[in-house]
C-alpha cells in the first residue's frame, strides 16, 4: 500500500475551479480496482493551499506506471499548469493507523 500526499498552491481565485476538476478526477480514480480512499482538503488559514491525501493498493512505481497515465488526469494537470503556483508530492509508507471504530492500534509496522 502507498499513500500519496500532495500539497498544491493555487491562485486563490482559481481554488474552486481546481476543487471541481479534482472532484471529477477522483470520481474516476475511485473506480480503479487498487483505489482505497482519498481526501481533498483546503486550508482555513491559507486560501491558496489545497492538500490531497490518497491511498492505493499500489507501489510508487506501479502507481506511476498504471494510474498516473490515465486520460482523466489530463484536465487536472492542464488546469494546474494554468492556475497552479507549485505542487509538492510525498510518497508515504504507513507505519501506524487508528480509526474511530478500532479499540487498538492497527498493526502496520514496516520498521
């Protein structure tokens, strides 16, 4: 499993347009068999910041080879080229996880 966390700086006046294109993108991504979940967040303190969190039953390499080239990424990337200020992505390995229904820590140590 891989987690991708992306921090996008966008012109504040284009934030809603980006959020709509991102929603359309994830409507398609959610249909992929290796998709687990995703969240798109905006910052209350920084109107130019959008944070995307997504988890996949993929490796970084398989995601880049199999998911990223999908044609429904094109409108999102085109919009980012037009209204984006910068974008930083982080590939994360989950080490521990909790959720509201679990009474114990989910064991996912890889260390």
